[in-house]
C-alpha cells in the first residue's frame, strides 16, 4: 500500500467527520490526488469507517496506541492511526504498515499483534470472515436503504420496473411518494440508474425538509447551506414535476470550496443545471432585499451541527462534559443567527429548519429561542405542524409548541414497520 494512500484515506475521513460532505463524495473529490491508487484509498476509507467501533475498542485495550491517539491534536493524524490499525489487523494480509508519518506507523506495527488479540477477545476468538466482527453494527440493526426518484430524469414506475426485473426487493415509502425502500445491506452505488442520475441515494430523514416545504409551482426556493446537494436536487425535482417555468427555481448557496464543487457535481448529475443556480457564498452575507433573494418564497436551512444523529456516524474521541457543552453552545449560537437571517427575507412564507443532531440545544431550543426573540414576538412568524402524518414529534418539556416539530429515530421510525 502506498504511503500516500493511508494519508489520503485519513484526510477523507477527517473531512467527513467535520461534515464537509459524505465520505463517498469527498473521496471522489480526492480522486485526482489519489491517482492510480484511488480504488485502494476508497476501500481503505470505507472499511476503516465501517469497522471503526471494532478498531476503537481494540485501541482502548492497547496502551501504546491509545496514548499515541491521546497526544494527537490533528484529526487527520488521529484518523491516520485508525487507517493504519485497520490495515495492520482486519485488512487483507494483516501487513506491516508504513507511512511517511514513520513514528505513528512504527507504533501501530509494533503493537499489531496486541490489537489483533484485543479484536479476537471482543468476539470470542479468531474470526473467519471480517463481517463477523460487525455483529452489532449498522447492518444488524436492519435499517433499510433508501433511494429517491429524480423526477427530472426518471419516473417511479420506470425505476420500480427496472429493479423488480433485476430481482431487487423494493417498495414505495409510506410517507414520501417518490422514495424507494430496499432491505438492509442493498448496495446500489454502482447501479446504472444511480450512475445516470435517475435515482439518488438519500436517507429518508434527509428528504423530509423538501417534503415539509411542499413548494408551490413557480416558487423561487433557497437552499441556504446546500452542499452536498441532495436537498437541493430534491427541491429541483419537486418543482420540475410541477411544471415550474421560472429559471432558476432553486438558489443553492455554500461557502466551502470543496463542498461547493460537490454541490455543483451533484446538480449536474441530476440534470438540474438549468433549474438550480449555485453560488459560493456565506448565507449570512446575503442581503435579503437584493435580487433575486427578495423574490424567494421558501428557504431550506440545514446548518452545520454536531452530526450526532447521523445513522453511519463514526464515534469521535472522548471529550469532557464542559467541552461538549461549549461546542453545543457555539453551534447553537451560529444556528440561531442563520435562522433569524432566514426569517428576515421579505417575501419568504415558509422556512424549514433541520439538523443531523440528536441534541435539543441544536433543535427545539434554537427554534424556541428565535421565536421568542423580541424581533419576532410580534407574531409575524409562527410554527406550522410539519408533516402531520409523522408520529414522532419534538421533545416534550422543551417549549410549548415542540409538538409542531418532528424527529427521526433510525431504530424506531426509519426501520421496518
């Protein structure tokens, strides 16, 4: 394995952890940097993420490697340790690993047998198939896989016909009419429908923002923190299916250079370039009274958050309660600024606010704080009952109108019913 491959895989994992995009999208953006080793980098990053909990438990039983991790401040180096640990233990060949970060590689290689023993101890002896190590992993939870029909390029009937002819078990989601549901473990990443952009792999919870907005024909809609672009293309798909005649009908903003490129790539693959205007800028820098923003009717706001509710979220290093509270306070402060800004657009009639967080500090408490602000107590803004057919509502005892909000719980509400 190339020394660079380890470091690029670690870079991708650190960017994914920081919510700079999906791991898959980030890996594609690093394809040029990876060169001929890209397939190896792709596999390394995905497998390290998939076995992260197994590796973390083993590291905690190996003092030299655990102490190494505790001394690292750079998250890329922190992830490099895990990539090296994966290839030295679970990866094919259980090889002696080398990296340009020689001291890190030496410590991992020197303790590889200890790490393997720790993994075996977790699982009652030697394993014959690496998937045996995932007995308590995501696949064991039975979570379904979702795929959204892109109505710009395809139809639900065509997609269902293709999948059923090929023997896939597939159903239509009970809440979102153009979302298909497949059994846990179904992998459509290389399927021709995905490659052509007729179907977009998107979790059910991610689809709910556009469904809650339910835009009307010829509305101009703003996706304020748009990358990686699934919500953007979902909005474009809905408006296209309604026969929208305005161009563009979706304004998509993102300030980060790499994430912005991913956004543009996804819009292009969805065939939505004439429907979506992508702009690299900070949402807070936008003047709501300027053209074309003064004509916006609806805003989807999904700001940066802790990411604590992501289904495939990888665990991060332990932090103190005080550090955790400070981080949530910092995130919530920015989230409130963004939501207040969204509510200041002159012709906006509906705003959808969503996060990938489980914490009330980033969800119900943000909404309650903004609606209780002196600027908004006049009653110009209020809450509508989002997706009334959805039973899992906001956390009680947070604020009086928490039942207007919705929550998703992967194990209870997104799994088999």
